[in-house]
C-alpha cells in the first residue's frame, strides 16, 4: 500500500504542481507583452489562459499534501525532521501562491493593457497594471518555484531517513 500511495503522491505532484510552476513562470513575460500591445487580443488571451491554468491546478494541487500525509503515515515518518520541514515549506509555497501570485495575476489578467503601456509603476489602487507589477510578480513566482524545488529535493534526499522506500 505504501508504494501505491507514494506513486499517487508523486504523480499528483507532477500533474498538479508542474503546470502551476510552468504557467506561473510564463505569466509575467506574457503580461508584459500584453501591456506593451494593449490591442493584441491574442496576448491578452494568453495572459487569461495562464492565470486560469494556475488557478485550476492550484486547486488540484491540494491532492499532493493529502496523499503525502497518507504516504508519510504509512511509512511511519510523520515526525521526521525532513518531513516537517517539507510540510512547512509546502504551506509557505501555498501561501505565496494564494496570497501573492494569484491575486496579482488576476489584476494583470483583468487589467489587460492597464495604463502606461509598459512604463514603470505598480498595480495601482484602481487596479491598473504596469510593467513593475509584472516584475514584482516574477519575483514572487520565483520564490514559489524555489520553495517547491526545495520540497522536491527534501522528498528525494530525505536527510536522516532510515526507511528503505
């Protein structure tokens, strides 16, 4: 049963988290292209599609820690330090995604061309999207991706683990 749970956990991570990290990384440059060409319908649709991918797969991604906890319970490693650190980093990654990445993507996706056509500034109180907002979003997306990369390494290396699985 442990191998089955581990396989489902890994597959869920690949299927759910992979698309979020890729789409989230593609979003800032796509948003900059959309801001630079506010009349380009294809650029605006690309931004909306990438945001939709991030939202949907973020919801599907809930399966990853769920199966992870079942797997850890079956392996008897719920109290191991590597797992606790992984859980904390997973929570941080989820918070970065839900609090910092997805809302900014939504503003940029809805703002489309915004004002300033790619000039400096930030996402204003009126929801106007600017190039600086895409740069900040890229930073938050990078943090999200680094957190997931760290979790992945911890799950593979499992420092201090004595299990053979």
